[in-house]
C-alpha cells in the first residue's frame, strides 16, 4: 500500500485549495497519520507529481504548489525542478520566489473557489 494514496492526497489538496490555504509537508504526513521522515519526502513528491498529472489531464490547475515548507512557506526543491512546473529562472527562496509561488497558488485557489460556488 502506498504511503500517500493518490486519491486521498488529491482530495486533501482540493480541500485546501477550496479553503484558499497551503499545507506544510509535516501537516500532510500528519493527515496520513505518519511521522515526518525526510527519507519519505521523495514518496510524497512522487505522489504530488501524479496528482498534478491528473489535474492537468482534467484541465485543472496543479495542486502540488500548495505543499510547502513550514519554515518559509515555499515548496521544496523538487517542485521547482519538476518538469510539470513553469519555467523559473530565479532562486528557490526569497521574495521573488514567494511572489511566484503565490501567483501559482492563486490559480488553484481561484479555480476551486469558482468550482465550489458553481456547486
């Protein structure tokens, strides 16, 4: 059994998108009743890539950007380097990176707010 079942992870991220909120890596682990262990972050990242692939296939905005580090509110390096992610030429930290992340997150928040309002 997968540590992070894709359908459950997708549902969690949709809930967060509808609420207009990001979620930390630690909170995702907690949701799945797992202790946070760095060596398992790779498995979470693979599951997040699959969620985003499914979202793109349905014409929806990607959701992996909602999973962020608690320390600075930014996604981890895997998100920045992902082939699914828009081209980013800057650093993975700092104000410019935060502004870019907020822009990508706002797409998800806006799309799911409209979907929720439509019923």
